[in-house]
C-alpha cells in the first residue's frame, strides 16, 4: 500500500489535492476494485483499455491512468492523463513495489534466438556458484526455489515488478530475464534498472508484428540505447547487426565471438551428440551442450558471469555442469537406435543452425528426417524459407502443423510448400496432423537414422481455434517408439 503521490514519477505534473492510498495496480477492469484501485487504460494491439474505464470505476477503482480522459464526471475519481501510459505504468509499478530492480542485479537478454537458453544457463550457473537467483523465461518463472509456469516471454510491467519484489523478499541477488521485442515495443520493461544487457543475434522473425526487419532491429536496439552508464552491454560480434545495436549505447560495450576478435572468444575443438570440447579464452573444457549456436550461448554466459565479477576458473568449472534447456536440442533414442532431437527452432536461422549442427556430427551413413511446421497468425514470410532450409539440409522432410491458431492449417502448409525447391520436391511430403507426421517419420526411419522434430520444443500443447490441446513432441515420439533416453 502506497500513497498515490509517492509513486507518481518525477516530472509528471500532479495537480490534485487528494492523495489516496493505492492498494494495487491493474490493466484488467475485472480485477479492479477497492483492493486494486489504480486502473491503467492502454491502447493495445487487440483492444483499447479506455473502453473499460467506466467498468473499472464501477468495480471500485478511484484512480485512472490513461492517455485520454473520458467524458465521465464521477466524484472522487482521479485521472492521470499522460502521453504514454505504458511507460508511466512501469515506473509507478516499480515505485509501488519499492523499486525492486535496484536491489537485485538484473541481466536482460534479447535476440531472435538463444534468449531462453542463455537466461536459463545463467540461472543454472549462478546457482552453482552459490547465488540465490530469479529467472523470467519463455519456459518458466523462478523465484529462488519456487517455479511458476510462464505466461509470456516477458511479463507485463505490473507483474514484472511484483515478481522482482518477491525475489528480493526471497533473498535473491540476481535475476536473469528474457526481454522480447514485443516487450520493448510495449514498454513492459519500463521502470526496470538493468545491471547489464546481452544481445545474442537477430534474424528474420516477428515481421507480422513489426512490419519490417528495420523496425524489428531498432526495437531491440532501444534496450541498449536506454542502458545507464553504470551498466554493461555484451553483444555477439559475429552478428552483422551488433554494431548497430550498440551505436548509441552509453554503457561500456563488450563482445563475444567465434569468428572475430572479441573480449570473449571460443573455438570448437571436438563435438558429438553428447557435447563439445571448447577452447574458451585459451582454456579447454568439455561442455554438455552441442553445436555452434550453443557455443555462442556459452560465450554469452561466460562473458556475463565475468562482467558480474565472477572468477574465470570458477565460471568454467561450473559451466561444465550446465545442461541443455528443455526442448532445446533435446536428445532421445529408441530401442531401434533411432535418434530424435526435439528443438524449439521456429525461425529459418534457428532451423538452419540445428540442421547444420546435426549434419556436422552425423556420419552421413544414416538419413536425417526433418519434421517441421510454422505457426498460424504469425510472420507468413518465413514459411517458405523454413521449408527451403529443411529441404536443403535434410534427407527427408515432413511439412506439418505447428500451432495453427485461427488460421487454416492447409493454407499455412501451402505457403510452406512453395518454398521447397523443385530439385528437392521428391523428398518432401505434407501431413496435416502433427502426431501423424511424427508417427510417419518414425515409420520411415531405419536403425541409426535421426529425426529432427522442430518448432515446438518445450511446449506441451497445440493451439487450434483458441483452444490449447495437450500435445508434446517428446511424448508423441515415446508413444510410437518406446524410446529410452
């Protein structure tokens, strides 16, 4: 509970004589009431919160934060009319919860691919190093020893600051969090004080939301533009857009790379499906993760830990114990010696990285079968590109559904089929039903063959017409082949 005046951001003109107590903040008029009496009206992509102001007041809200004051004359209601309510909401939420991000060392990770892996590995690493930590990721939210299901890659700013406050209360010293481009564009990170920000990479994704790649790039860039002087920026120097990302960054900038000169460098010495030998800043060690894309992830983790003041030898020793994130290059093998790799790869770049990693390890005496789909109501431009990548780098391809959402699966698959080059058309088939597609891949596989099941990874549902049906790629593989890990 706070007085309204105490959580109004500096610089925001407050002309009211009244200074009511604030018991809670919400954007949902259904949650508004005497115990959650500050209602925030935001113009969203789906609906306009201003349409629900009257309902929020009827439910008991007496403070309204909005962009445009409605024609209402209720007595005792205070309106805070601001240009950007989403920014002010984050600032007020931070103040309401006693600015928790200033009492933690918060590391934000952004990029097209690798956000979940980097944040989760950082959480594992710092826990091994004796720290109590929080984690906000696509897969789950962790507050010390408590684990909650994730609702968004980056939660809204009210829930974000509430969870950070819980982390402080639980004795956490660090929080590692994914910060998506949607979150940056919607100011979900408003009011957040970052110790450091990490850029993994950027490639084709989310153009359904951002419109152009330039918009997507410059949205992510905002995270680094806003870093304070006392923070640090850590970027993937092998990504051609890394210099753009930090060109206006006030914080010190550090880099990691496999191919270029950088502060943190690595070279892959040896790898198989169980892990890889890396030379990491002139020290050799075996890690339990596979592939060049994971070498970049490990470099990001190493660099972050070093910049947070951890000793190099302690970092590397603990990193050898890190294990792969659920649904990221997750490895299964059945009694017929058929290997399945379940991976979240849902962008052309991620799919190509995974397929190239598999091709770099396998003997070529076996077949690589790729089962892949694309989500509905999302970036349509990547659909034919995903199919082209799968056809080019696999021996057989099964195009199937992912999360069709409100789109017709057949229309998604037709757009994917257009990307299959003529010379590869004979090795590609289309099976609408994802379970049947995985079952077919198992039936086609001979002993020693490899099946990549791409696109859903950790997800345990398939979203169709607004309903989430239970579905787990791993369990489907188990169902039709009785595998053993």
